[in-house]
C-alpha cells in the first residue's frame, strides 16, 4: 500500500467521525448506530488486511463512548 492511500483512508476515517469545523447550517451526519458499519467499511479493506486498528469515538461534551474497537490496547510505534 502506498503512503498516499493510507493517509487518504486515515483522513477519510478522521473526517468520518470528527468534523473539522462546526457547520454553519445543520447537515446530515452519521448516526451513532451507523458508526460500526462505516468504520468497518474502511478498516476491513483488503489493503489493511495486515493492519491493527484502535478506534475510540466519544462525544466532545460528556465524553460518552459512541464506538470503541481495541481502544484500550497499546500500540508499538514504528518508523517507516
């Protein structure tokens, strides 16, 4: 996998769950019930078959967990 594809997917995932700025007009977003399906659609792609993901999605205000997958596991940093 190229670095461009990886970062595009990572940015796509980030944009999926974290808006960059508050929208001026209300927009249709992703329902918390759809988070699992949408995140899995990204993390289960063939190019990520040897990857390990840790995902935690929380609300900003009361930090309620909306989605967690291996969020409590530690990762070993790599230098590529």
